[in-house]
C-alpha cells in the first residue's frame, strides 16, 4: 500500500480485520519490519488516543516515532498556490512536506476541518497537499472529512464482538455544545458500507451527513425506532452539514441512555462528554466497548504501517 | 510493587538505597527488563529534571518512553463524578486513564495542587483517579501533596554523603515570591522519618506543614539554632499551609547563606531561585549537593520502574 | 571533538565534506557508536528541519534523542550573573546546564538572538553559558550569531553539486517583512571562506553583515553584477546589522526570480517565504537545491555527533 488516507484504501475489509486480529494476538511478530525506519507524526490539532496508539503501533513494528506539534513546535504552514507569503505563514507545504520526507519514512498527519469553509474542507487540501508534495507514504490521523484509522478500529471491534453473522449496527447522532467535525461519522459510514451488517443511521432532521457518503444507507430520524434490535450503537456528534459547521440542535433527548441502549453494545471513538453525549450508566456499564475500541486503535494503526512498510522500496 | 505514589510505598528504605546505589554503578544491568514496554509520562505541569531523568531511567531499562503534555497536546480532563460535561473539559479521567493504559505498561503522572482548595489537594484526586481508573501501575512524578521520586533521591544522596552513622539533617523553609506546593517538603519529611537521622524542621511561626505528616518530628522556629551542627541542610520554600496557599512571609532573613550553612552540605530539589532562596556562594561552593541530587533522580526513578517491571505479570 | 558551536570548530572542511558524503552513502554504518547514549535537544525557539534532522542523525547513530521545548515544557531560564531571581525566571543556567548534563551525553541547543541587544547577542550568552556550565559536549542548533550545522550542510551540498573545481558562489540578501537573525548568513560566509570557491556577497547598501565576519570577502551592492556567471546563488534575508535588528528595506526588486538566477543553482536554508524572498518558478524549477540541502542536514548533524561520540571518554 502506498498511502492510507481514506477507508477506501482498504480493498478487502474482511481480510484486513483478520490480519489485525492476528497482529493483536502477536503484536511483536514484525518487530524487524520497521527497523531503522522513522514515522513522523505531525499534529496540526490535539490528540490523545491517536498520538499514543500510533506511536505504540510504530514501536511494535520496531520503528522510531518522531512527534511534532506543527504550530507549537514549528510555525504556520501555507497551503495556497501562488501566495505572496507576507502574512502569518512562514513555510509552504511544498517545502514542508518535501523536507519532512527527507527525515521520515512514513508521515502521519492530523489536520481538522475549518468547519467554516465547506468547499475547502471537502477538498481535503491539507491531507492532499501532503500526498502531493511528500515523497513518502502519508497516513491520515484524522483529516477534514475522514478518520480511517478510527473506522478500521471500529470494524475490528464490531467483528470481535459480533454474536451473529449479520449484526445490526446503528450510527446515532448525540448532542454536543461545540461544533464537531464529520470525519469520524463519515469514515464509520464508509466502513459499515463495506461490512456485512444491517446498518442504520439516525439523527435529527436537517442533520444529515454528506449525501455522497451516505449513499443508499438507511436513515431514520426516529432514534427509538432505529435502536430496535440493535447489536451495536455507535454514537457521535457532528455539527450541521447543510448549514455548515453550525450547532443548531442540542436536544438532550438525543443523549444515549442505558434504557435506550437495551442489550446493544455501546461504541464511541472518544473523547466523550459524559452526561451530554451519553449517561454515566452506559459508559460504566458492561455493554460499553469504548476502552476495547481504544485498544484496537493500536492494531489498526499497526496494520496500516505494516502494509506500507512491506511496500516501501 | 504495584504503584509508586507515596514514599510510604517503600517498605525498607535502607535496602532501596542500597539497590539504587547498585543501579548507579551499573545502570545498564537491566537493559532487557523493560524491552518492548512503554512508559507513558503525562505532564499536567511543567518539568525539567523529572521529565528528563524519568525518560533516562526508562531508557536505561530498555523501555520506550512516550511523553505527553496533557493540556498542550490533548485537552482538559474532567475529574468530577456525575458531571454533565458541558464546560471546558473534553474527556473524563475514567476514559483517559483506562485508554492510556491500553498503550502504556506503566503511567507516570505529574499533577500539581490547586493551592486554593486544600481539601481537594489533600484528597489527591488526580493521582488517585489514575490509580483507580488505570489498569496499569502508576508512578507519582509529583502530585498535590507528595514528590516521592524526589524524596527517594534525597535519601540516596544523604546516604552517599553521610560522614557519620546518624547525621543531623535540617529541613529549612526559605523565602519565595510565588505560592509553592508542600509536596517536596512533605515527602522529604516522610523519608527522613524512615531514616536513621537526627531530623529537625525549621520555618517561621505559622508556616507549619501538615501536622499529620510532621508527626513527632522536631520543629524549631529558630533557624540558627536548628542549623547548629547540621550535616545536611535541605532547603525548600512552601506556601502557607494554615492560610492555605498564601504567601504571608518573604522575610529575606530566612535566605540560606554560606555563613549560616557552615560545614553542612546544602541540598535542594531544584529549580532554585538564586539570591532569593539561597545565595550564589552556597550554590557555587563545594558544599552544594544539588547537581548530584539531580543525577540521583535517574537512579531513584530507575529503581522504582525496575521494581514495578519485575512485578508486571 | 569536544563542542560544535561554530563553523570554526571544523579544522579541515574538505575532509569533513568527504566524511559526510560517506555517511550519506551508509548512514547506518555507525549504529553502535551511540548505543545507550542520549542526545538532549533543547529548543528555546521553533524548529522543523533542525528538530527532525538532528533526531534522525542521532537515531542513525543508535542514540536516544530526548526533545525539550524549554519554555513550553519547563520554565524561564536565568542567564544573569548575581541576579536576585525574584522575577519571571525560575532556574539559573548554572543549574539547568549542569542538571541536563546528568541525563544527556550530548546537549544540542537552539537559542535565537534578541535582535534588540547587539552586544548581548554577539556575546552568545546562551550558547556560551551552556558550554561553560554543562559538563557534556554542546552542539549549536542555531545560536544568536551562527548556524554551523546549516553551514556544514551547505558546504556539503555545494561540493555535491559543483560542476567545476572552483565554482562561483553568491550570497544574496532578499526582502522579508520580519526582522530575521544574521546567524545563517554569518556561518555561510565563514564556511565559504574555508572553501575553494569564488565567493561574492550582495545586499543593499547599509545592509552589511558584521565586518569582522565578512573580512576580505567581496561585497557587491549590485545584485545583477554579483549574479553574473554564478554557479550557486544562496539566498537569505537578514535584518539590519548597523541599525541593529531593524527592517529598513523590503525592496521587492531584491526578490530572486528565475530570470535573475539563470543557470545558477538556488540554495536556501528554509523556511522560505514564497514570492517574497523568491518566486515560485525558482523553487518549483530544476535549479533549486533546497530539498537536497534539507536532506543533507541529517548527515551534517550525524557527522558532528559522530565526531563528538568518538571523543567521549
């Protein structure tokens, strides 16, 4: 594999899931594969799970991780073509990406959306600029519109915990006070579309995700109906997509409760705001998979790095 | 050993000191013990010595250290039970600690006190939350009320430099312009109580430490009397304990001078403000042990990590 | 070699260049040399290339790099002698340098000039304080007046790309909106003075560099004349040296264009502001060496670290 920028870079999700499970059983089996190779982790935004799990994944493969918070450790990066750089940005992505490629065998990048400029965000200009100007493989650690390491993690976790061949999986919107990206929801939808699951999305009217991503997936505005007989309830807030980046709904009735959840397993990418997105009883209860999801982030990242390392010349 | 959160986790300080000295002689003797193990260093506050010495200790044991400045690299952590998280904190310690435990074999935490809420500080809610919600061992890199890595260091340093079997050790308060924690002083008191030393604490009236910690240790408000025949003078400022966290005294007469010190060895955990806490002549003189103390931080941390690694299943 | 603080620490630049080229061909040939040795990288200022390339160099030699952003990760450092430290600085360089020396076998430091206090900057008080108070070798990762890792890189790059025995090398000032240091230009001048090249410096009148550094090197205020038959054009902005640290000239006519450059190779230390310092057509054209320069940063740093490691007792 060259880059891992989208869940669509996965050809056969079932075989990836099996490979990830094998890595999880023997995480140090490929300790020599990444020897003398560096992974550059570039953060334009905050990170906890991704920061730690991707480093752990690299270490499991014998790689040397080098972490950099782009704005805190260096300076503003310019992405515009032809810009006269007399403002706040000190280095163009053309140089930055090419230069980091001199020191790192793989570059992993986190760059969140503006949530104010839909066109810019959907163009994935940061991630795509790295792909364009770097000379080494790029891994998406959450971009403007996708979080494919998380979605691979989620697919692994569902596969591990499924009690039936074709489980029912529900993606539910939940309320939040801040404007959050669509990336996790988008990639989760795309992952579920590749899996053999009965998939339903539920959210308030007017809170639809990008129709190009949703495609033929079922949407039900009635959360209670959507949750019926669910095996997995995956919860995530996102800001409005139509009135882009706005918080138009904070209806607490959409919060996930133990009662609503029933016997379904609860999933969330974390961080999660307790008693706003989901009540304590769910997270503290036996049906929560969130910590195991977090654990699986290591093996999703490790699988991606392994596949890239195997194809490095 | 499971956790190292307090100097009271040391059963036999004499045997620990001997073990630390052996490590110092041969710091790479256990290079395989930590192989393929990660140490997560989580900093809620600034750090120089602890940051570097704990990493060095981990490297000496073959571990991979992963450093994270919690607020800068990630986001605010919520510690309250049952909180509706619609404020500034984005992740609950219940998730944060459990998640970091998925990537790190040992978690080391630095979290200073509020110095405004005595009850909260004395509850050690940050450190104890990590112990409660993490599934791996926790090491205290200075908490609200204790700094046991420093105190172990100090015990080692006194043992190395003692010229008689039962040296006289004085802990002296010194003036500072900012409100400082009681953690270093507290743990030092507790360490000295475990050692075979003649121990005296001196500070201005009204500046007593927590009486539960001081216990039967001798307190003398007269610094000159206290220093008489001292072999070691350990200096540290702390803010007022009774009128909690206030700076009620900055009397320069309490500053440590070469004259006051006499032949005693000078100790301080560092950082130290020159000519406020102690005059240049002391730090630049032959009786200062502060750099050797800093050196011993590595072996104190290494001993703690070694003991924890040996007990990891 | 003990320290590497200035380009003058290089005895024979030709032999260094040959050694660096050999390292570039086989960067892992000395992987055991730095085993169980730590390199502390202390940043008082932002960094991208230096941060990553110096870590990469250390890893290539088997060292463990430990990175610290001094102000963000720790606190303000005091450099004044005899200061009563009742202000914003919390630790004196005497302690800081001696303490870091306990954990790191080599310390690399980046500390930019004030650009307001010429005398202080020219005294190199930060770098020299580390040399004075640390007990381990110091590497200059760009100080107030010099950037010798960059200059060594530049010498290697010119040697690699020279088509004739004595190429013509021009150092040209170019406009910038912010006050930039003289360090890169200074060290480049010093490196060229050691090389067998036809060297010319060009800048607007009144924008001379330190005459003590320029020495007998040719200066031509006419950029067009200076560029005639140039093989290498090295571009760098610097703020005014006489009216110290001021930006008195932003004349866009000094910007580097493809037309001006002709067949000469373009060099710049990066980061570079596009269409302010140099037009896109140059950086995107075939004559730009900037990415290869960045690549060579690794081998310059690795050579310096190797020479220091070989002389460590």
